[in-house]
C-alpha cells in the first residue's frame, strides 16, 4: 500500500463502535513552492467520526538533495479494540527522510487512542542480501507512550517488523 506521491492516493479504513462510524484517511501529496516547483512530499493522516475530525497528523519532507522517502508501512496499519485501550486503538508506522541510495531513514510508529497520540521513533533496519545495517539503537518512546506500559510493550513487539526493509 505504499502511496505514490503524484497520484494523491487515499487509503480509507472504516470501523464502527458505540460512538459512531469512524474513518481513517491516509493521503500523500506533492508540495510545491509559489513557482509550482516541487519541493517535497506530505503525508496527511486523520480519523473522523461522521463529519467531526477526531485527530489529524501531518508530516512532510522538503528540500532533499537526493530522493524523498515518505510513506506508510503497509503492514503496520491496525485498528484494534485492545483490552488495554480505552476503545479502539489506531496504529500505523511510516518512513520519513532524504536518501541518496539504499540507506536507513527515520521510522515513526504512531498510535492514537481516545484522541491521544503515542509515538515510538527510531531508525529503519535494512537487510541487503546477507548484510544488515541501520536501526542499531532501540526506538525512543514519547512521554505518553512511556506512561502506557501495555501499549508500549505491544508496540515494541511490533517494532522489528515495522522497522525492517529487505532488499
């Protein structure tokens, strides 16, 4: 599901609970300056309930001398009603950075529960043939995630998968 920047593709996921129908929208688009020159890419992610926006996340990569790496990691998108959450938890991870070839970029693994954001940030681990590099340091949680041990533990169990790229 890697969204291509030029197509302005949108991924929609819907679920329903006692508070209504929720929609997760993930969109990627090109950024241009006043002269219509492309200067970067932007990732827009939001959850709505009916016509109300519950939360919104925007991230972009601009002014790269090389190639832009910005995109949702397909296998990371989850919407689960975990026993340790307060209602449904939305999880997703994405890559962000500038690259000049095969090199690790930042990985942001995000969870939203009851409109509160939790994040685990680290570096991509790349396996190329028999060699592996990047991701030597453990990911760093934000203060919200540090204070939610069950969610933190869950996200750590998934980190190896969401941060791994094999060539």
